[in-house]
């Protein structure tokens, strides 16, 4: 039953048997029908103590689980038909790279720290406007939307207003929502 | 109204002032070795059990940054000893008492401040703060509270003569070994944060006289810049502030996938299955 060679001289070693799991109820010596829950052998399995297995390998401990048969590390582009035994390629499963054109793209990997200064200026100005007008709605009426910080939130009401607001108003004026 | 009232409470930007403000926190934790070595999850909903390299409660803060050369060597050495002690442990070992770090909202010392030393041979003398450490609640004053020490250890092996230098030692703020100087009468005082007259900004005032102690410009210095307005942008790597804050979002009634397909010219050729609404 021992999975690891245990020293018979009574010398403590670094084998996993000497370091049982912190919880005692999963594996207390009982097997089969008497076990309480699934047996999770975490102590000596992936990932290792110092992340020595960055990827899951079927060769680890010669386990080769069924789910990892034919594991190639890439996405499959078809399936094996059980009836005919042939490989059926599927167009939707095949990866197609659609790359946008980034000529003249302005964003860079990093953000300048001067941005914090700009944000602070905008925040101070907006807070001053809010204190002056008394509420956020009134302050928004007197603020350039691009200069507001924090930027206005996009809510369902705002999206509805932008997409269907004019249509609903004109239909209401034409009397399409009457009780008749 | 709740939002407006919350907006009227001024923020406390002094909490974030630190020389190493821009260091990534994951990197800092890794240099401290206070990261989990192994996480035992999958415990039927019970919280994960984490086996740390060095438990955060056992981390010993010091004045130096954790990523400095000697500091990181000592941290690695300590994590090795920590693991050996855990493996060979036969008895329950009480952890060291938690380091009682001062709250950031009560910290009133910044680099460039004029302070007075209250202990040691330089007692009563005033100097400028060189560096601060909130983790260990101490401060290094320029040229004061020094101890004679070797400048480069082990230099004689390299053929260089031994050089001695007076090295500043940290002064504890929580034990009041160093105090701020009141700008009114040049005497030591305690400080606290208080709203100014208009009530729109927090200022640091002396507890005794009520005079404001201005924050030196050196407090805003970080690894990256002396002043954020004068940050030197790297061409081709830093995005300018105008490009960052440019607003390009156009609201549209479409899902993200639909928007991308439309923009990239991707056509949907399949006929979807009919759907029924009941």
C-alpha cells in the first residue's frame, strides 16, 4: 500500500509520506466505501513545490490520463468521427487570425506620469464645479464632457437615450402612444 | 445627493506619498518572500491553506527597501531558515509579535522635513529628513544620529583600503526619538492632519501652536521623477498624456463581437437556427 519508499531506520526524510495533508478527514486510512470524499493527492503532484512543472505534461509520473491522450498543446481544428473513423475538419474550429492595421497607432506600452497631473487638474476642476452648482447633474450641464473626470458612466438609460431617444420623442409628439 | 455629499469630503493625497510609490506590489511581496509556497485548496468550500515562504506575520520590516541587495539576500536566507525550521519543528512555535505599523493617515514625516533629534549624542540638533520608512516607523536624518561604520565591507580582499564613514542610523517616530520642528518658534512639536479654512484640502498643522507645516516638494519625489510635471517621457515607449486621456468611445447598440466583426469586415455566412420566444 505504500507508494513511497519509507526508511526503516526511523530516519525522517523528505518523502511525502512524512508530511500528510493538513486536513485529516479526507484520507484517514479508510478506502473504498468508507472514504468521506474524493482523495486529493496534492502533496506530491502538480504543481511542484518550486513550480518545476510550468505545464501539465502527460509524461509526469507516467500517468498519461485519458483526457490528455493526443495532447499536442494546440487547439483542435476538427474531430474524429466515431462512425467512419475519419477525421472531419470543421471550418469554425480552425483559427483564423484577423489582424487590424496599426499604422499610426498612438498608444505605447507605457503611460506617461504626466497623465496623473492632467487627471488631478480635471478632478479638481470638476469637484469645484460640483460644489459651485450643488449637484452633479447641474455641474455636468456646465462642463465639457471630454474634460470631466471621472468620465461619465455609460448606463442603460444613457444608451437608450442616445439610440432611441429622438425616435421616441418624435413618435410621442405624433401621438403614437395615446390611449386610443 | 449622497454622491454630492461624498464628493465634498476632500481626499487625503498625503497617504500615498512615498519614494517607492510606483513599485509593483506583486514584486514587492516577492522580494519580501511573503508569497505562498503552496496553496492547499479543494477543501469542500473551506478556505485555502497557504504555506508561505515567510508568513506575512513573521516578516521583519527594516528601514531599507526589500529589493535592495543586502535586504533581498537576507530575505532569501531567512526564508530558507524558515522552511528548515518548519520541517524540523516539534513544538508549536509562537510567532513574533506583529509589527505595529502606524496608520498612513497619521504619518506626518516626509523627506525634506526639518526635524529635531531627541535622543543620542545629537540630541537637540535639527536636520533634514533623508528617507522615511512607514513599515518600521522610522526616519533617517541627514548627518545626525550617526555611527562609525565601514563604507564597503570586504573591500580589503579586493585590494582597496578600508574606508570608514559616519553612517546615519534610523530614528523611531513611534517612540518619539525624532520630532517635527514648529515653523513658528523653531521648537519640536507634534503634528496632525487638519482641514484648512475653506475646507477643501488637508494641511499638516502643529498640535501646539496650530501653525501649518508645509509639505516639502521633496516628498513628491519618486523613483520615476522629481516632479510629475517634469517627467521625462521616453519616445516610442511612453504614451503622452493627451493620447491617454483622449476620448474615443462611441456608444453603439451592439455587442462587442458584433462591433469587432463590423470593424474588421468579418462576414457571418452561417444561417442561425431559429429561436422561439414564449
